[in-house]
C-alpha cells in the first residue's frame, strides 16, 4: 500500500510574515482599546496655564471623568458633538470641566462652571451676581496659596476669597490693585450651554470674554491631580510638586 502521508513543509518566510501580522494586529487591538477607553471612560489632561490657580497649579496633570455626564459612544467626539448611549446630564455649578474651546474645537480648556442654562449672570469687579444675588465670598489667608504663584503674577497684590456656590466651596484669586477687571453685564445662559470662569479671576480667558460653552463641547469633569510637574524645557519655571498628587477638584 502506498503511503500518501507527506510532511508539510512551511516556508520560513511565510511563517515569519504571519507572525509579524499577528504582532501588528495585537498592537492595533491594544491601541484601539486604550483610545476607546480614553474616549469613553477616563482621560488624563495637563494644566499648562495659571487660569485656575490656586485650585490647579501650572503643571498639574488631572484625571477627567468622561462618564460624568453620560456614557458616550467611543470615538464619537472625534467628529463633533459626542453621541450618548445613556441620557446625558448637565454639569452643575461649581464643577470644573474640560471642554473644547468654542472658537477652536482643537484646543482644550479647563474652567469652572458658574452658570447653567437659564441662569442670569453678571460679573463686576470680580464679584459674581447669580440670578440677581451676590455670590457669597469671604477673605482667606493668602499664605496658604501664594506659593503656587510664580513671579510673573503680581503676588504682592493678590488676595484670596473662599466662594460658596450652591454646595460647592472653592478659593479664587483676585488682584484688587488692578485698575480694570474683566466684567460682563447681565446675560442669560442659553439652553444646553454654560458660563465658565477661571479661579484666577484676573488672569483667565473665559466666558466673560468669548461667551458660553455648548454642552456638546464638554468632554468631562475634572476629578483629581495625579501628578504635578512643570517640564524643565518649558517656558515656565521648573517645578515638581509631589505633595499635590491626590488633590481632589
């Protein structure tokens, strides 16, 4: 009887090519999964400016909860406003949000929500009037916060106030020696939009200057600081602040 069994000889080059294909596919799966996780669940962001001082220091790395206002379809915010799997909810007054700059969606901003849809907002000399009432503030000791400011700020004349906005309390920085503050006459926050401000009131480009933030631009809520360092090669003075790790926002 003739033996038809024959050893199959695999071309080494084909075997190597298949191995490379599997390796490439595995890396593609990993990359797609990681970016899908960032798009839908959590995302790290870096604070490059001092507009949120003293809450956020220059160089803070923050973790952003992308699910805070609803579960999004992965990658949907790459094409404009995100698509939500669940019914979305709105940010609340006092929360710090990360959003796409209304005048250029390619730029991310971090600010604090001051007004929600339907609110009447007026800002005069760094005092916020919400629905006709002055938002409560009280002076606090500057020694606890001033070290977060570098020499480019007028540290001598900066004072600090604790602000109570609903159930949220936070500290803002104001320079009362400045001859002019960025004010805004009474405006009403439109539907599905928000009025935002930086905590460093005299050094913040925010809704007083460029208007409201549409809900579709909101990426998530800032949760806490997971690292804090200003790179040695950046334009800012080098800082490494390990004690800020874990600071809640």
